[in-house]
C-alpha cells in the first residue's frame, strides 16, 4: 500500500508504516505523515502544534467496560505497538540519510529530516512510559454535576530525587470524587444560585501537591462559579489555596501549573515549601533528622539558598484555620503518616461547640481528604496510616471497630472507601480501529486506592 492513513480510525502501523530497509522509500512526506499518525494514535500533540494530551475522567466511565479489550484485541494491540517501536527505532538509527529532494533546497530538506528524527525520538520516549518521556502537557477533563471541568497540567521530566513532577493515579481519582461530593461542592458554593457569604475565605491546603492537580481543580471549579465560566481566580475572592511540596523542581513546576490554568498567585493562591518533618520535630520537641533515612526519593540535594525566596516564606495560614486539607498519594515511608498528622494537628480547623455556620449548622471543623494506592510493596506504610489516624468509620475496611477504646478529642478516620483507578504511568495505549475516536481515559495498570476522610473527634 503506497499511502499512509491520515485518520486515526484508518491507521494500522503494521500495514501503513513503510519498511525503512527499502532505501527508495518512504519519502520524507510519508515519514512525516507516519509520525503524525503515531502521535495521534498515542494521544500526544502533533509536530508543530502546541497541543495537549487530553484524558477524560468520569467515575461511571472508569467502571464501564466499553473501552476494555478482549484477548485477541489486546494481542493485536501489543503487536501493533511493537511495529511502532521498531519503526521509530529504525528511523532514529538511520538518521534518514537516504532522503533527498530535487524540488527543495538542501538546507530545507536537512532541517525537515532533523525534525523528523527528533520527533521520532520523542515518540519513542512516550512509548516507554512516563519514567522515560520528557516534559509534556495534559488536559484532565472531569465530569461534574455542573458539566465538564478541565484542569491543565505540565508534566515535568522525572528526576532521581523528585517524583512529584508527574501526575500519579491518585490525584485525578480524588479530584473526581471531590468535584462530585455534596459537602465539598457546598463548601465551594458550586451549586448555589448565589455565592455563600463567608466571614473569611475558604482555606485549602494541599501537601505533597506534586503537579497541584487536586488543589488547582478545586480552584478552577470555584473560579468558574465566581466569574460565570471564566477559569480565573483573582485576589480577594473567598478562597485561599496553598499548594505545598518539598523539592525545588516540583515547586517550580507547581508555579508553572498555577499560571497554566489562568490563576494568579497572590492573596488567593500561593506556592510554598513545606517540611512535614520539621513541623513534627517542632511539635514533638524532638529531632528525627539525625536518625532518619529513607528510600522514598523525597529529599532534595539542593540547599534552601538555591530556591525562590517566596517558596520559603511562612504559610499564609493561621494555625487551626484550614477547612480542607488534601494529601494525595503522599505516603512513601512509615514515618510520613506521623509527620502528616503533625501538619493536620497544626493547621486543620477544630470543631466549635457553640459557633454555627451561615446555614445554622454546627461547625464540625476542617476535613482532611487522603488517598493512597494499595501497593503490595507498601503494606507497612498503609499500616502506619491506620496507626496515625485511628478509624471510627462504620465502613472500616478489613479492620474491626475498637469501641472499647477511650474516645479522645483527636484526629480520626470518619470515612473509608476503596476506589478503582489506574496508575497511568506506563506507555499510553494505541488508539486504533473502533477505539480511535473514543475519549481517552486513564490507562496503565489497574490499581485499587483507599480514600480516607479524617476529622477531629468531637
């Protein structure tokens, strides 16, 4: 077949990608078309376009099977992916040294050839998964009662000591839940015909924010409500969002993602460095730094002197003032839950016995939304979460209630739930045949996540 399919539904790599060993073909035009088709099938932007990979996230769709492959389809997709990898590898290795054109200037042909080889290398990295691919942009689109809400994320290149530059599977799963949770929507005034008048801004703190997807998603949702469809948070609105992490590379990417979503930093939105261990040490009156060692790859080698001074400023939050605290996939060490508890004890708003909110209901204090994947390699870390936050949930999972224990006015799990998701960390699926025109959803290895709602025991 001489041509290369131009539509995703018509593109079949094993048929349409010309054999590179035939030095008389393919032409440069056919190579470029093949690269465009591969990019489209992988769901990444085409060469020369400042586009983004879009992922549709819908709880109902995630549970459906309309996008599942049977064994034959799965085997066929694996074969087609191997054809793509082999073709791209051969293209990079060949450097397209046989291509020339009598109709164009040599310099122009050379530039196009170099661009094609470079594009092939980029797509080959995408095929290897997030751990190998470079910086990219993703638009996450969430189904909510108010319609589709989109959050843009710059996915940074992974480094050996900073894993927060990429969005892991827990964050979009938690955001999808919060955008459809009645209590959260009420807090953000997303469903009311008129904005709730609050005596002070709604205070949201995200720890271990990574790309900031959850916090930014809530800010975008509130911004659309405040400005009637314009995803922009201005200073002085009834919101104070503080996105925190520890590594300078992650913090820099966080700042970029704030701007990418049309949000201005200032009185409403802030990016800060937060050291959980330092808060725990200060509260406990002891030091763990001299004995602490971790394989979690969360300790930056850069000194504070190399960081933006704004990141090192104190959190613009009073102690005990946070309404919503977010911790999505933050536990990679058995000490982390204890440190996170210290952060929550310092910042999470406590319940009031007398005060009432604007609807005449008793204030129950702030709430921490926490989610962690159930990894076979991290069972000790999951156990540490339960040790740090005793369960009082009637939906406690695989854990008997201990009602005989004395009730303390401390932080406890009030809700536990398991959610099915995907890590979205491996290579993207090829969208071929009948799957080419369907919305791209989260992919990768199916993973179970455990979600917790943690509040003060009153």
